[in-house]
C-alpha cells in the first residue's frame, strides 16, 4: 500500500492543527479564536492540498519523462461533489483532521459541510467522469481530466407553493475556492470566427476574435497509489478587458463588451441533458475547452519544441471523448497537424484517428448532437472545411466497401441538402479508433440500431465498457458503518481498492448473526437519513418504514410517472379499504430529480409528485403508513446520504432507453434491492446478484419493439386505462383535481399524453409494476430473507467499481496502464 503522504511525511494531529493555524493566519488573516467554520474549511483544505503537492509534481514528471501513454479524458462535465473528505481519505489524513479540528474547537462535520458542492455536471455522464478520474489516479494511470470551470453549475432547484420547480443560479464560486489553482502562466489562445484564405495552396485561417483560456488545476489524489493526477478545468478571460476609446466616449457597455463576450463562454453549464439546443454559445464552449486541452497536451509532451514529431503523439496520450461534446477535437487536431505543423492529410488523419476514442451515452435519437454546418462555418470556418473534407473522403471510402448507395447516404457525416447538418456521433465514429457503449445491452443496441451501418462496415471499432462507480466516495465515505462491517467480515480493508473482494462476503449471507448486523447498519443509516431530512428539509421521516428511492434526472423515458401512478393507486386502495391500513407495509417513497428548465412534461411531473406528496402525507386516513418525500435540489451530497439508507431502489425505465445507469450500481453495492426493468446495466446487475435477488418486471426490448409495431403510441394506451381499474382510478384522480385543489387543467398535458400517446409505455407496464410491488411487500415482511438478499447484492456487485471500468478501458481501448511504481514511495 502506497500512501500519497509517504510514511516519513505522516504527521500527528498536533502538527496538522499547527498547519491549520498557520494557514488561518497566513491565508485568512485570522487567529483560531476569531475563525469562522468557513475559515477553518479553507485552511484545512489548503493544508491537505499542500500535502499532495510533492506527489502531484512527481506524477507529472514521471508521466512526461517515462514511456507510459497517458489518458486525456475530455468531458464537458465533471460532477465532482465536495472534495475535502475525499482528499483526506486519499491522503491518509482523516484521523489527524478530526482531532486537529476538534482541538481548534470545531466540529469536523461542520467543517466538511462548509464546502460548497461543485455541481459542474447534469447527471450520470458528469458523475461518471468524476468517478473515472478517481479510479485513474487510484490505479496509478497518468491521466488528465480536461473540462470547463463553469462559473455557474447545475441550477439550484426549488419548489414554489404550487409544487412547481423553479431554478436559481448556482454561484458556487462566491467564496474562496481552495482546491482550484488558477495557473495564469499557462494560458492558451483560442480563436474564433473570421475566414480562410488560400496562400499558395495552403489554407490560412484568419480568425477575428480570440479568447484567453486560463487553466484552473484541481488535484486528483489516488487512493493508496501514491499518485496525484490533474483535473484541468479551463476558464475564459478577455485579452483586452476594457476598450479605453469607447470608455472615454462614455460608451461604458461597449467598453467592456469584449470582456463580457469572452467570459460568457464559461459562464454557465447548459442544464439540458437530453435534447441539445444547437446554440452558438454551446459550440463555443465545446471548442474552447477542447482546443485549449489539445494545445496543452502538445506542449506538455513536447516541451519547448517548435516542430514536434507529432507521429509519436498517439503514443504519448490517448483522448477519450466523453460523448460527442468534445468531438470538435477531431477537426482541431487535423487543423493543427496540417496547418500548423505541415503534415499531409493522410499522415494527419492517421495520427488523429489513433489519438481519439469515443464513448456514446445514449440511445435516444433526439439526444444525438447535430450541428448546422452554417453555424460551425460562422464560428470555425477552417474546421468546417476540414469536416467537409473528412466527409468527402469518408464517402469515398464507403464506396469502396459497399454498393449500397442508400446506406452510404445514411452514413454521411455532413448531410446533403441546402441546410447541411454535421452529425457529431458519426464524426466521432469515423475519426477515432474505438466506439464504446456503457453497458452490455447498450453496446449491443448501438451496434444493432443507433450505429448499425457503421458496425456493419467497421465491426472492429465497436466494444463495450460497462460503467462503474468509485467505492471510495460511494461506499467508504458515504457508508462508513457498512464499510466497517465489510472490513470486519473480510478481515481486511483491501476491498476499497479491489471491490471484487466483496465476493468474500457471500458465505456470510448464511451467517444469521452477520446478516442481522448488516440489517442493523441499514437501520442506523435510515435513522441518520431521518435526521438529515429533518435538518435540511424539515421533513418528518419515520425510520420504521421501507425506504423506497428513485433518484435521477426527471425524464419521460425514466418513468417517474410510473412510480407516482403506482403510489396514487396504492393510496386509492388504502382510502377505499381494499388495502388494509393496519396490515400494509409502511413505506416512505423518496424522489430526487431535476427537470431541464424548458422540459414542460418533466416539470408537470415534478408538480404532480409534490402535490401527491402534500395530499397523501396530510391524509389522516393513511396514518403515516404511506409517505412521499421530494427533497429539492438533488445533488451529490443528498445521494451520499440517501443511498446508504435506501432499501428499495427504483430503476424502471422503458427497456432499451437507459444506456446504463450508475445509481443502480451505487444502490446495489450499498445493500438496496432493485426493482427494475431489463434495461441498461440492470441486466448485468441482475445476472450478478442472482435472479432471485432482483425484482424484475416489465416488457423487454423486443416486446417494446413489437408493441410499437402494433402502433402503441398511436392511441393504444387507452385500452390499458380502460382495462385496469387500478390504473383508471389513479389517472382519473390526476385528471379530476385531487392533486390540484380541484383544478382540472393542471395536469392536462400529462393526462392527455398518457391516454393518447404514452410513447414510453408507462401504462403498458403498469400492471406488471403493481404486481411486483406486492411481491416486494411480501418479501420485506420476512426480514431475514430481505437482508440476506441485500447482503448478496453487496457481495456480488464488486464488478461495478469504476476501477474495473478503467481496467477495461486500459485493455480494450487505451492500450496503456499504470506508471511504474515509484521506488521512493
Ligand atoms: C448536450 C448538448 C448540449 C447541452 C447538453 C448536452 C448534454 C449534457 C449531458 C447531453 C447529455 C448529457 O448527459 C447525458 C447522460 O448523463 N447520460 C447518462 O450517462 C450515464 C453514464 O454513462 C448513463 O449511466 C445513463 O444511462 C445516461 O443516461
């Protein structure tokens, strides 16, 4: 085991307290007696960061001087969550911190929670990037995360008195940020606009404006690897802050216009995660961070060289494209190679295609990014030329591979017609070596449906890497009680860096005493969550109820509406006496979900959930047996508190729509049972935990396809409504104003959609979902059985560590590995 802070650097709690005092004075200018908890947080964070710096410098040095190919993870989002506890864990300084802070008269928990949460991502894709950089560092792979430091992260969600979502800006940088180091001396110029000229056969881009990309570096400490990688997030600055001539004329806005335009680029994270809007500013963001990152990698690996031998570039670093958001990097690298370094097209193309790989995260056609050629040309005229040439050459290549002209037309990177569009997923597939999906089923569907023509002609490009989650944050930190019990059960804590070791718990599933203690852990976590929910939301949560959670972005395909309809149906049957309140399994149903601000149907669903919650929680007939909670502003902090307390996890998307899911993994590892469809990684979770330890329901991908073929979304859903009285009653209650104080128009769009279209087949799966819920209740009544199943979920889901995902990428996609062990460590 290799600690980042080598044994000789290991310090006592007293020495750590001295360091905090020192930073309080030198950084914050306060004596401990005057310090606020926010001061202590900044000082402690600074102290921890300083303990990581030697290992950071050494990792960079070994990376540049050695022969291990590095990984550049290009992602528009890194949803990191708070850093302090993670940094303490990985630096091996948790104990010292706890004692030192107490010695200074503060509660360690208060210091930890003084950190604002950086929410620089929308959901699964951004959190995956954060888990991956943790795993890369923990395995010791030399890697950079490259992205954007948005000034405003994902919006803060609040609910109004009608239960509607509204959004508030997330100004997370309002106070000092001790983690990000702004490196003004390593800025990069990023150009935009202008036109391209011909100069003796060479294309010359004359841009008409440029922005200064300034890196903000975050340390990414590995767990027991001795390595510290870099997350480099770019922030946009103007080169000329003020136009003095305009200022002197009294035109104050014009005077700062340039600055505003530049800094707008990294101002805000776009909160849509499923329907890209084709906005110029978004394309500016993408090019901005990708161009800066490529330039940064070149100067890192060829320091001080004007004419680097770029043929070696793919041996120095491999870039992973996290979805299509960074795909503009492909024409950018072509431009650098051809225009700046004078390579011919074929050599440049060979280098480029060996440098990039692409991960796709979706199956929904409307989520695939497509940019109007017109817009790209306006902003990046030279890149558009290159894309056109890539397209032409690609079409020529296809003509040598097939006679099927319809197929060739379908595969065009730039569509034909008078308003041509650039299909970024196709550009990524053509311009990189590998394409991967994020779960077995997803990768199969990519080959069979979404990118079928490509997989026909280039079968070897396609591979799968099933997602994973970091056990450091989502087990060790989020669930310390369970972690201790696991360590005791296995007799070692090495599972934290090799999660497959959880398998060793399997025999303990037949040890009644151990299962009992596992159940006790869950109960204690539920009590903790009740306290958290009271403190943060004012909710009264009864820990003696089943905790049933559904946390994820609000989207029709994820089917929060199926869950809420089932809750309403249950409520109605309790009211009518069909279900006996006295024998009913008491439940607390917890939702966490943000809706994209412009997604009307999703917002209506949020309003419905809030009002169902209001009505049911306040109905004396229910006697508190059924509760619905909707804590607002679901974020990483909430997930870390809720997941360890959850007993039942809802993964109920329509089969064939959820690429993978990663919440499903976090829950299963933490001993929740899943109720789910055969979708995304649910399939693999079920295979591993055992069919008998997973509550499966609903249609399969094939059944879904067959039902579409029958015309389901052309009005068939109504039959399900007519034929199932439980469903009819639930929908009628939504329509008749039960959850809108008598107003029948509030949920009109939802009701109309259910009865006339229901594209995601909520109604068709409703019966199966109600039935499985009854089975769940029966199983829950047998506590021993339930917790045996839960323990087996924990024991058999070690596969879903992001360490394993990274090992798969290393072997199947990146063809590299960890740095050699540092003999000094
Ligand atoms: C695109 C263009 C413009 C603005 C925003 C976007 C955009 C941002 C995020 C599009 C999609 C985004 O995220 C999609 C996402 O989170 N997908 C999820 O990825 C997870 C990790 O692989 C999977 O587990 C989920 O199944 C998948 O939905």
